[in-house]
């Protein structure tokens, strides 16, 4: 079965950057839409960004201009470039493949 493994999380100061990656086994992005979600303590999991089967992208209003989702079909990787990070971006970030396959998550902590 398909497995998703996130990496790239860590501790960063406000205004800093991180690049998250999701390694997808046996995944063809032309068939499956992919997305990045996050869940902060006490909050519900929310969609951060997504990329459709055709390559079109969506970014939540709260991250537009700062986060960028992309994919590398040849390497079967999904990426999320996060710039100008804010403390409220602290959360566990999850990679998802439609319709219901999730990675284990990677922790992002933004703190002074």
C-alpha cells in the first residue's frame, strides 16, 4: 500500500523558513491529488495547501504569499516551502494523498 513519510520539520525563529517534504511510495501525482494539512494543539486539522491532479495549486488565505506547495513527479515527493514563519504556524504538519492516506506528521515549532 501507499506510504507517506514527512520530513523537514523542526524549530525555527519567527520570520524563518522551513521546507517540508513528503516521500510517497508508489504514488503517481497525475492520478492522485495531494495536500498539506496541519493540526495545532486544541484545534482541528486544517488544509494548508493542495495540488490537484493537473498540477493546479491552492493555498489557504492565511499562508498565501508565504507558503508554496510543489511536487516532483519523478521523485514522488511533495514539498511545502514555508517562509516568513509565524508562531501561530506551530503545528504538526501532515501530508495527504486522496482519498484518505495520511503520513505520520512532522512537527513545526515557530518560537523566539
